[in-house]
C-alpha cells in the first residue's frame, strides 16, 4: 500500500480524512514556519551579531556585514507566519 496518493485516488475508507488533513496542515504550517524562522535566527545571525557588537564595544574594527538584513528578513517572515496562524485559529 502506498502512503501518499493524489486526492482523486483516495479510497472511500480514507476519503473522510482528506478535509481533516488539509485543515491540519493549513493551521500547523504557518506555526512551523514561524518556529523554523525563530530557530534559524537564533542559531545563525544572532550569535554572529553578538560577536560583532562585542567587538565594536571593545573598540575594534569590524567589516561591513549583511547579517542585520538576514535577521530582519527572518523576523518579517516569522511575524507574517504568526499573523497567518492567528488568522486561521
């Protein structure tokens, strides 16, 4: 038996669950995107930005960086995903 099939190929036995599955993923997917953005933001640009800030405070020179743009982009995607998740609940 195949675990994944097209909606048109679903047997009568499982047809009642297709709407439940669609609703589940419509509600859960935005929350998963928001969580992924949060974890990525905290794991990648955040530590590097902390190191840059410490170097600047210590009086050191730092090269230009686009880390703030990555941080802000992840934050925007996270907020949009949370708004979408909130609208679906």
